[in-house]
C-alpha cells in the first residue's frame, strides 16, 4: 500500500480540531465526558505520529529496534481508542468492576505488543526493516474485534433501556468500526481504520447535540437542583428548630410562620420562586434570637424595658447572620424587618408602608397571627374571634391592609380553628 501524507493525516487532524471546537463550544459538558474527549484527542494525535513514523523510518538509517518501538506503540494505541470510545458510550455506568473487566484485554494486548522486544511470536523486522507478522500477530486485531462485540452488546442494552436514538447511533458506529477493522485485517489498509475511528467519534457527537441528550442533561440538572433544594430545606429547618428550641413556648413557631407566609404569598398571586424564597425567609425570621440570652427569652411574664431593648436586637443580629448567605441575597429581609409597622412605628429601622420589603410585610402578618394563636409564658392562645378582631384593629397601622385582608379570609375559612399551635 502506498503512503500518502494527506490521506493518512487529514481526517484524524480534522477530527481532533472538530473535537476541540466541540468541547470549547459546549462549556456545560459533563466533566467526565470532557476528560474522555481530551484523552481521545491525545491518543489520536500520538497514534497518528506513530503511524507516520512507521512509514518514514524504513527510509532512514535507523536501527530496526526503533521500528519495533513504533509498531508496539501503534499496536497498543489502536485498541485504546476503542476502549475510550466505549467509556464514552457507558459514561453513566458506575460499575467499576465492569470497567476493570473491560480493561483486561487492553492490558493483555499491551503485553503482547511489547513482546516484539523479546520474541518473534507477534511480529519482527528483518535487517532491511521489512515487517513480518508472527504466529500471534493477529492478537491485536482480535482485541479490537472483542471491543466491537462489546459495543454491539451495549447497543442491544440501550434498546432494553429505551434509549432508541442512542442505540441507533451506537449501532451505526459499530458497523463503521467493523468495516474499518476488517479492512485493516484483510486488506492491510490502515488509513480506513483511522478514518473510521475519527468519524465514529464525530458521529457520536450527533447524540450529544441531539434533543435526546439535552433532555437527559436537563433532567439530571433538575434532579441535582431538587437535591440541593432538599439539602437547603433540611439546613433551614434545622436552624429554625434550634431557634425555637430556645423558647419552650414557641416550639414550631418558625415552621408555622413559614407555612402561613407561603399560603399568603400564594393567595397574593406570587411566583413559585417568590413562594419558595419567602418560605425560607420565614423559617429563619427569628434566627437572631440565637444571640439573645435564654433567661430573657424564657422569662415568665412580660419583659421590662431593659429586657425588651435586648430582645429588640434580634432582627439586626439575624440580618447580620443571613447577609453572609450570598446565594440568596434577600434572605435577610424577613429577619430584619418582620417587626416593622406599616405606620412606621416599628423597629429596627422605622420603615413604613411600601418601604418595608414585601416579603417582610407578609411575614409580619403571619408572625402576628401565630403569636396570638399560640400559648405564651404569660397567657394562653387567644380565641379565634379575638384574633380576628385584633387583626382588623391593627389593619393599616401595624399590618399591611391588603395582606391583613388575605389573612382575615384565611381565618374565615378556618371554621374549626385548625390554624393554631
């Protein structure tokens, strides 16, 4: 077979350039997948250099030993390309035992390829640097066929799992590689095999650009988001429980305020994101009480002026804690301003009306309702009618009138007075 530099190098180089561009464009590509692609590019370029040397060195005065070095590298790298292509296919397979078994033929083939240094069983070069295949010279081809069979089995498994488009892509790649392998084995055309390997990698690119793969990745990201949200919920719940545990009379207060705030936000027609955010804000609205002495929080009876001044510090303490959570920059709103009044007579900043963040106004209504419907150290839970009358009285002074009206509607619907501690 004649040696044509352009035919040998064009398609592999073009494929590597294409893969580099593909990786660069798809910045959200899975890390493990990106690593496999980089490995494939490196192996392809190394194998290409090796292949060129196989044709170049016989025309030089180099020792036949270097021909054995080049050939052994080529024998090792060709199955390696297939091995990593299969890893690409089973990118989500976490069974390490399967990967170890899959790598065993690769290890044996490496030993076989290195045997040319010590014996003529695999291959050899004579004094004129002419290649001679030994009795075990077909072993490397057998390994490649083994990997092709593995790919065929994987494509059948894809059908069982319902991944029909990926199965079609994989079956097409398998056919392409079988053609390339037999062309090399029977006709000695090494160029075809390299073109087939590179074209297979490019063809598999179709899957990663398809809607099927994008849907799969979207689902994966959604699952990760749900998991992160669940972790956040558990952390927030634990923190809120820590605060409530300081006061034996307010156990579950943060959870109830969060539930009422969420319901108020829904009835006010807010977005799903707003509803989730205000739930977290309400859960942590009293987080600043962590910095208040227990003897003040658990005091029997009403607080004196000095003790009340200390308890009024908890909004500022809470906001300082929550401002450090940059992933949710508005999280501190509920903690800092849930004790502000609509008429501007609240604390800590004396904000009034619309200047009070909307979330804080909602939480203020929920907090006031739960304070009245729960038992305290100095009184029992108030009757539902008395709570309703009090909300009507402070509507427009302490509480936002629009939000207070929504709470009044919730009270009217609660015929059996279930919204309570």
